[in-house]
C-alpha cells in the first residue's frame, strides 16, 4: 500500500508486511486531510504487479445505521458524515456541541426516534450541509424528528424528551427538518436555507418553532 499527500506523488509504502486481507486501515490521520493511495500485488514467488490506479481517502467521523447509545459530537472530531439512514434509538441522546460540522452524504438522513440536542451559539453555530458542501437542494434528505414528548412548558420552551435545534444552519436538504408521526421539537434561532423545503410538518406533535430564518428554499419555507 503506497500513500502520498499529492496525487502526483511522491508515494511512500506504508505497510510493513504483506496485506493478506481485502482491506487496510491507515490510522492516526487528521480529519479531512486528503491522502492518495495505490496498491501493488505480489505473488508467492515475489513477483510484483504494476501499480493500481490511485484513489483518495480522508479521515472523518462516519455515522450510519442505528445509534443505540448516547453520544456527544464536538468540533474536535469534525466532520461527522451521515451515511444512509442514521437512526437515533428511542433511548439514546445525541448531544451536538457548538461549532460541530455535519455533512449529509448523498441521500443520507438523520432520524431522531430518541433525542437530538443541537445547541449551537450565536457566534458558533452547528452546521448541517451536504458532503464537502458540494450539493444543491435535495442532495441529502435532512433531519427527521419522530420523538414524542412527555412534558411541555410553554413558558420556557421546554420539551422533556424532545429534540432541540438552536443556533444551527441547515442547508442542501430535501427537507431541512421534518417533524412527523407525533414527533415534537424546538427549532429556534436557526437558518434553514437552500433546501427544497425548510421545515416540513406531517402529523407532528407539540413543537416550538420561532425566530428562524427560512430563505432560498426552492419549494417552500414551511409546510404543515
């Protein structure tokens, strides 16, 4: 396995013994720093093949499938990449810290059956955007909230066991945030722009949606 920080090289061999499986892990990388790789094969007589075509890779915090345990996402591990359907289990809480960057991969979707607590700050927002910020509206599916709540405080915008999105930026999605099937959420001080639809409500439960910016969404800002 040969590696370089440039597609043109020079390349350095990084494995110290023959790789006999069909995968190889290059660890200790800095997230989002891109490296280029090619491989050669060697037979039992020591004959070495020509170089393969090169490909690139980079380190990131990938999430896919069901998250059954609670997690905290923070900027140290940026970016977090949503691959396919990422489901927050009903007993799990995903806490997202200010400054965290989440990339939605093609058709990726973050689904809250448990809780998502995305609490950014006015000068340090949480950003949900397409992979490498290369997509247009609808590139990824967005965030879907199905979390039901057990207690509500109208005075203080509190949803016990609910999801919260505050001081976030959500863009490039089919639906920035969908609240459906009895789900409830707080969405405030958040920018939803460049999506097909900013906020989509379908049989939603009790939610607080206020002081948001909805702009440049191609189909609608909010539908309910």
